[in-house]
């Protein structure tokens, strides 16, 4: 619940006197606010591990396909082999990360960015 | 099996032509009806920013799934099996980087082009010029690929085998696309993409189900028959047939994989589409839709490729005009006769037309907005002037594309597309990521990274076995453009430059920045970061 309370008393509260026109210093004030760093940290904590993971997973697949083709040819059932299953898993992981990110961003990010933008556009910074 | 002489036109050219003409008519009506709404630069470049997430997602898919994907990937699978599947996975996984790193900040900070984002951060005319040059280069290679593909397709499907006849058809393609772009602008082009993506998805799905019905809906049975029909036997079910020939070709594939996965996030015609939605949230939604469309489509190409290997056979595919690119049309002919072939042919033709239109609007927007308004007039233009320049540019690009397409007719489509990806990943991606995420990034870093990536990727291709030094085909690596064995300046062993040029461009971006005597502007980065994360100051769409 704490996430959705306005962050009064932080940098946001002290900068209200600033004119919306002096945007340059306004942006720095926003950047110094607690809400901004929460968004920044949260986004980073999702995006950075996700990118490392997906690139690692993809290149693991590529390197096995290139340097260990024999492993990829091991049969799983009938004529379906490990290579095909591994490839299919790349599709599954791509769909899962995409849907997971959309859901996560909708719930954890969008409410915060909305609030921050409204304040910025209302000249609160 | 229907009797079919090799190297002959399949089906009824007249029927194929009627289906083509119907598609062209429908899309022309769309373009004309969109024209009435095109008043401002935002209308012309960004379709008024009032497309919804799913509409734009389908349209991005339409822009991305080029003839190289539809015909090329299925063709590679039909001829060498699993290695074609490797290609398609790279094309798909790259979309996650667009989703996670680029789509939302780009929509929040840019207006019309990729250079807008870098310019917001660095505010320097030379950087905008550099970004424009690399955008135009990538668009040009991609455009050449589409036009080269169109030539092969036309000779197969319309029965136009004379050189002059093919050139005339290419000129007609160029004229149509100039019309879409000039009249319809981004709004018209987007609707053309949506129509095209829908019929492409439907066509692929129907043909896939048809193939599966032949194998009793068992993938294992399909693979079994495909392997039995191939001279390589069960080797087609695993990797290595194309890229496993020797150690050079293995590293070549890794280099290709790097370009494919990093290139998507630097493709200007994909990035420009992100501006057609009202806000960053819709941009995110559209990329998720694109991932679904592209992913399901590539799963279909797997079935289509192995299906063609089984039902048509590699020998007949290789003998047909266009080689691997003819696998899907031949498969359609085998399954559903002239009607299905006509539909698949129309889908493929629509694909080329729509992708060419998408590339043309990107390149014309880049020239008018970045080069003309940004660099030549230093921002001192009015919107109607800019749109006028964009329209004229569209005509020039159309002519260049037709001439280039006629010249590039023999060149492999998949190769030209992978080249565009390599240049996009080397020249565009590093400076986009640095601009968005690195506080210290400076003008010198951007210039070194963009020009370094551009020159190294194009230069390494010139000095690769693609251009000279290889008289005959070895595995995946076809003969060079210069087949004379006495002319050999191929000192770079790989066909794909990405393994060297992408890390080099990132390194140059860093090196240029740390040696720049002018430090980065902290206020400007603060503004960029706040705008990228919150969307404040971003241009809104029509509805919000």
C-alpha cells in the first residue's frame, strides 16, 4: 500500500514553488525525488537480469547447436530430437518473458510513473 | 503428385495476376481513404499517433515479416533443415530487446525518427547527420533485399522470364509503393501492413494445417517423412548441415546470430512504427503483440519448410527459379493446386509491396526530418514544407529501389537481409543504448560509434568471401559476387561482420566518450532520463 501514497515530505514536496517553465532544473529535481529512483531501481531490477538471462539462454542454444550438434540430435520421442525441443523452448521463453514483463510493468511500474508524470505536468517540480 | 517440369512457371499466371490485382486494389483504396486525414507532419510520419497497441503490433509484424522471412526461412529449412530454424529463433528473440530496452523510452523521447532520440540527448547537428546516414544505409540494404526477392518471385509466379519483363514488373512495384507512401503517408502504410500481416498469418496458418493434416497432425511423422525424402537423411533434423561445414562457418553462424538478436532493436523501420501509438504503454503492448505474431509465424515456417522437403523435395526446389525461395509456392501448388498457389503468391507479393512501402516511408521521413529539416535547414522549416520534401524523397527512393532491385536481382535475399541486420546492430544500437542509459555519453562517442559501426560492418563485408575470393559454393557459403579466382581481396574470413563490428562499435562509443574533452551535459541527461521513464513532454496521440 505504501507504494501508492503520495510521497509528501520528500523532494517532491519542497519543490512546489518552482515554475513549470524552468523545466531544466525541474527535471533534475524529479531525478532527485524518491519516486523517480524507485521507478529507476525497479525497472533496472527487472530489465537487467532479464536481458542477461535471455541473451545467455539464446547464446547457450547457439553455441550448443554450433559446437555440439551431436547432442542436439539425441532423440526425445520418435523423430523429435533435443534440438527441436530446445528450439521450441526458446519460443516458449520468449513468449513468457514478453507476457511476464507486460504484466509486471502494468502492476509495478505504471501506477508510479503515472503519479510522477501528473505531478511533473501539474508543475509540482 | 502433379506432374511439373523443372524451371517452368507453376500454376496459372492469369489467376495469380487476378489475385495480385485484387490485393493491390484493396490496398490502394485504403491508401486513398487515409489520405484525407493527412494534414500535419504527425499525420504523415506517425499516422496521427492514434493506432492502438494491437493494431500497431500487427503492423510492426507486417513490416518485419518480409519475403526473406516467409519464403527465405522456409526455403532454408526445406533445403538444409534445422539450420533454417536457427535463423528464425534469432529473428524472434531479438524482439525481447526491443520490448525491454528500447520501445518505451524511444516512444517517450522521440518524435518521428531514431535520430530524434539521440538528438534529444546530445543536441548536435553532426550526430543527427550520422544517425541519418546509418538509417538510410540500413533502409537501402533492406530495400534492395526486398526488390531482389520481388524479381525472383515474379519470374516464378507470373511467368515473366525475360529480363525486360521482370524489370517492368519491378518498376510497377516501385510505382505502387511510391503511391502508397505519397498519398497514404504513415496512416495508409500502417493499414496496408495490417491487411498484409493478416493475410500472411492466415495463409501461413492454413498451409501449415494442411501440411500437418497430411502427416496425421504428428510432428514426428512429418519429420520422419522429410528426413526420408532428403538426400542428407536424418542429418536435416539436427544443426550443422549449413553452418557446421568447418570452423570458419561455425564462427560465421555465431556472428550471424549476434547480428540477428541485436539487429532488430536497431532497425529504423521498426523503431519508427513505435511512434504511431498514443503513448509508451501502447508501444509496449504493440511489441508484445508483435512477438506473438512473429513467434507463431516462425513456428509455421518450421512445418512449411519440412513439409516442402517431404512433399516437394529438394531437387525440384533447387531447379525452380528462385531456388529455396520457391519452396513455399511449390508446396502450396502441391497441396491445393492453382488456387492455393495463387493465394500464397499474392501473399508473398503483398509482403514485398508492404515491406517496401514501410521502408520507403522510413527513409523519406529520415531524409525530410533529419537531413533536410535538421541538418540543412537547422530546424528552420514549417511542417508543410517538411512533408513536401518527404513526398519528393519517397519518389526518389522509389526510383533508387527499382534501379537497385534490377541491379541486385541475382543476389541472395537472406544475405542482403542479414547484412541490413549487421549494419543496424553495429551502427544504430550502441548509440541508442548509450544515449538512453549512459550518463557520460558524449557527441564524440556517438560519432565514433555510429561511423565506426557503419564503416566496419560495410567494410568487412566488402573484404569478405561474399564479394571476392570464393569461386564455388561451400556449405552455406555461396560463391562470391566476383567469381574470378584471380581477384581476391577477401582478407576477412567470415561472411557476417557482426562478431567484430558490433563489439567494435560499442567499444568506440566508450572510447570516444572517455577521450572527449567536452564532458556530458548532466541536465540534458536528467531530462532524457525523466522523460524516458515517465513520458512527460512526449507527444500524445490523437485520442489521449
